[in-house]
C-alpha cells in the first residue's frame, strides 16, 4: 500500500525562496495572473502576505521598462550628425527584451519626428538601421511575429490618417480654428517628409506610397492648397507621372492661389534631382574614421558614388591636421583603386593645381595621387 505524504502550508512555503531579481517579465506576468485568480479567496486573503511575494516583482519590471525607455528618449534628444553613430550603437545594444519596450521606442521616435522636423533624415536613417539590424522579434497572439517595423508603421499610419482628417475638417472652419490648423499642418508636414524618406530608404513599400498619394487626391476638392503643396513635395523627389498630370491639371483651377501655381511651375522646370537614399554625410564621416570602403558600401545600400566620395575626402583634406595627411592619402588611394581610371584621372588633372594652392604639401604626393 502506497504511503501518502502530506505537507503543512508552512512547509510548502519554505520552497518559495525564489530570487525575484532573476525572474523574467513573462514569468512575472504569469505569477500575477495566478495571484489574480485567487483575489476573492478567503484562504488567499488570510495568507496573502505569505504567498503573494511576486506583487513587488510586477512593479519592478514596470520600473525597468520605464528606465530603459527614458534613457533611449534621452539619447534621441541629443541626435546630431556627429552623435548619430554613437546613439544608434547604444540603442541597438540596449537591454530591450519585450514588446512594450519596442512599442515605446517606436512611439518616442515618432514623437521626435513630429517635433523636430529639421532632423527628419537622421531619424529616418535611424529607423532604417534599427529595422535592418533584425533585432527585437517577438511572438504575438494575433500576428505570427511582431517587431519594431510593424509597430512603427502602424503608429505612423494612424497618425497620418488622424492628421489628414483633422486637416480636412479644420480647413472648413479655418478662421475659427487657425492655431489648431497650423499645429496639425506642421505635424502632417513632418509625417509626409517621413513617408518620403522612409520610402526612399526602402522601408515603406510602393503600395503605401500610392495609398498616400491617392488619399491626398481624394481630399483635393475640400482642401486644394494643402493637397497641392504636399503632392509637390512628394514629386520633388519621386517624379511620379500621374502626380505630374494631376498637378498640371490643377493649375487651371481658379481656386488655386498664385503661390501654389508657382510651386507647380517651379517643379516642372526643375531638373530631376539625384536621390540619396541614406544620409551619406554620416557614412562618409565614418569612412574618414575607419577607412573601410566595404563597410561604407554596405551602409549605402551596396553602391558608392566614388567621385562624390573623392570630392568629400579632398574637401576635408584641406582643413586637416598636417599629421593626418598620410591617413588621408591612403584613403584617396583606396578610392582611386576602385574608381574608373579615366574618371579619376580627369578629375584630379583638372583640380590638382587648385588643391596644391590650398595645401602645398600635396605636391609631395603628386606621383601617388595622379
């Protein structure tokens, strides 16, 4: 006959000596869920101080989440071209371990985009680098996987829809809502700039870009001026044929102000600009530090404009400390080896005399540079 062993509640509680500092947030949430099942239990109420040790653990994790995201937002507040690489590295190496943290990071980046339009390209480049890193994929109850890209695109889509509809409504009663109208318009301008830059960096698809254009056209009859302004902004870098046709037809609208007609004319007469998909200045600065062309090529999407890079390095060469000249000469040699021979020689022959005037010591390296 088997022997039944029984334990008192005091004996069972001896096994609860778990180090709560090593509990994961997922396990912490499970414990909280179990505790909640017994909230109305008389036995639970009598022993709550003994068995519900994990109440403080839930608070601990909320505090950790808050601290991490506070630090990340503080980093974003310091973003410049010079600090970009260092800030990005700290974000990618941060202790993000759950969905709430990446959702908050996406929210904070969108907030910075909306209030700091001057650094829009930097924020978009950061978003691209975070997405390209492949970090922070989590299993989700609805989606198979959830990640930073999904969170950010969802947030900017919601913000786009909300601002577009508000702008349309406020325009109808412009004089009674002037301040709010311009506040929303500034936010929407930042969103449009972000959509353009993220599409250029292959983060947003052509389908999303087409949706943005179509949704703007739908609002045209109610908000002619703003729609024309934003479509002009889009076509400055994209040159969509259907947008061009739409804009040229809009020129004949008597309700369209002269300023906006001028924007269309200016766009028609403007040569198509060379589009830079990422902030080359940041990557070029990194090249000046490490001299690694392969790394530069990777971060520029697999292609380098070597003539453009050569001009940048030569421009910086003029103002360097004389002790660094050998380092710069070696960089130029690396660029020379990868450039088309005729292109390199043509540029250097045309500009070398001017370079020597600026920095006479370069004459010593003429045989190497030409």
